[in-house]
C-alpha cells in the first residue's frame, strides 16, 4: 500500500518521484524495463531548449521556459553535466525570413531571454562551417546541452535517497478502482495506492485509457540519429537547428556534453511502440538534411546510429493533471520535445497537484542534493595518483575509448539503483560509448558485473530480460 504509485522511470517519472519525496508520502515507481532511462529519455537530442518553438500560451511553452531557467541550479544540486552553449535557428532562403521573425516574436512572448536575430556575417563568425546558403539566424544564448542519462539517473538516485521505492521489470497490465484506492495489476503482482501518476511515455495513452472514457491517443514518432566520434569535437559549438516544419524542429547538428557531435532526428510516425530500429532511408535522409545547414559534415567519423521514440499527443501538447472521472489518477502524458528541458517544471507541477489532493505535509528530512560518480579524468595528476594508490581499481582501464576504469564500473554497480547490465554500466560511466562501441570492453565489463553481483557471467545481459550475451561456455564443457 502506497500513497503514490508512479508508472514509468523515465525523466518525467523520476522528476515527479524526486519532487514528491519532498512530502510525507510513501511512493513507488513501477518500470517495465530493468533500469531507469530505458525509453524516450535514453534516445533523444539531449538539448535544453530555450523555449521559442512551443505555441504561445501552451503548457508546453510555459514548462519549457521554466525548466530551462531551473536547469543550471538543478544540475548543481543533483550533480549532472549541463552547459549553456546557445542555439541557432538557420534561415536558408530570403523568402523564409518572415517565418524566422515569427519564431523570434513567439520566443519573446514566451519569455525567452537574450533572444536576437543575427545576420550572415555574425553567423559565420559563430559557426565557420555554416552553409553558404544561410542568410540569417535566430540566436538563443540560453539554450543548452545536457546528459539525459546522467540527469535521469540523478533524479532517480535522489528520489531513492529520500525513500522512494523502485520496482523494475514490472509491467502494468490493468488498473481498477477499489475501496477508494487504485489497484495496479502487474506481472509482479498487485500494487495499491491512493494516487497514480501516469508517466508511461509512448504507453501513457494505453494506461490512461484503462481508467477514463475520455480517450487519449499517442503516436510513437521515431527519430533516427547519427553520433560522430570525439575526434571531430568542435566541428560545431552551438546547437544548429533548421526552421521548424510540420514534424518539429527538423534535423539538428549539435555538440554533446561529452564532446561528440550529434546529428538528427528524422520524424516518422509509426505504430510499433518498441520500433527503435534505424533504417537506411532514415539515415540517408538525416545526413542529406544536415548538409543543408552545415558544410563538410565529417560523416566518415560516424561511430554509431540509433533511433528513439517521441510520445506525440494528437494536440501536440503536454497532458498533465487529474483525469476527469478518475479521482486521484494524474496524467503526465504526451511528453515529447521539449520534455527533457521541461522535466524540472513537470516534476514540480505534478508534485503540487498530488500535494493538494493528498493534503500532504512537507518532509523535514528531505535531502535536496546528490553527489554523482567520481570521474578520475577531472582530477589533477597528483590527485589521481593518490586515488589509485588508495584504490588500485581506478588504475585499471576497462574502456580504452572513453578511459573508464574498473573503479568507476564498480561504483556504477554498487550505487543506489546500481547498474545490472552492460547498458546500465554504459549509461552511468560511458564504458562502451566510444569509437569501438564496446567491442573491446564488453568481456571485462561482463566479468566485473558478474563478480560484483555474485552471479555467473551468463546471467549478465545487454539490457535486461532476454538480451543475454553468453549462452554457453565451451571451455567448461570440454
């Protein structure tokens, strides 16, 4: 029996969990995958949007701007990487200048600070690789970049430190009302709660429609991405957008917080809510469109491609609030771009709704800060030498591409809500995210995971469930 059950451990669900832990409430997060950050949050553009794109007066616009404003302070409180690198929306044709001007005016009405129009000369100074066809751009200095894994994990760890319980590999199969409470039926049994927060991403409409006659419809919108090696770090320094179209902000080229260059996404509406496969057509379209705004894109330095799904609600608006006819059931649905940016404001809003409904008192023991993992690369040579002398595991390099040590992998496994799979380690340490894409470090990471978890290496998976890597051991058989 809980006060609040949150469905989904992506950025929205974990932001809600952390903000709700400010109050005297028992809280449980149900997640169908084996870890946090396994849905939309793990595969997106990692952009902190300034707030000029969302339609004026919408919840999306309001929460975008508020989330952007709160991001810097939050990144310090929860110790995750964030940088304001600024963004540029590039206009390629003189006849489209009115559209760029309209975007500027919308940003001003939304309350975006520092927004201004710049001419081609200034644009080229900011970004030397900009297309020769560019005529002007909208410059937003408050835009930024973040690590979505780090942010999501930081929220989850802080929530756990404040008493929130997480139930993984727990998939919701049904919800019913009983004796004034909600009974959530899952593959791991039933959970009872006074309130339910629906933060289920592309499945949020499925969860919503279990309890409401007023139906919600979400379309999974797939976006393909390409990631370039860190050897081309500095190719662009700002996030470079194209003028928005029917399916959003178009293909962007941006630096990542870790020094890679990211290109994407495409936008294709699909039916499969697990359809995160890339396509040849999508990747070709991606690179062709990116070449319209930047020249000389070093596509031979692409080290991986991937796809993510956005939860596109038919009205292109965040759906947040108590569901009509379902007392105590709160939607946090339709959270697509700029959902990552808006997460701090979404968490605060949902927590405020539940607080009022539950008449909750503040938790005097709330811990508002969290310390992230130790990164030896940030230490001086003297500090690093002392660390390795005290803890030799930090001197054993597991991932050569990203220079991740055994000590960091051990830390990732043994932290609150620690890594249980290769992907879990990768999201926390970047082991496997480099140029070789885990080609060299996987066996050693599997060995460390098995040792620290006290299981046979054949039990270690790539991403939970049936994604086993080792299916037999020839040497033992012989």
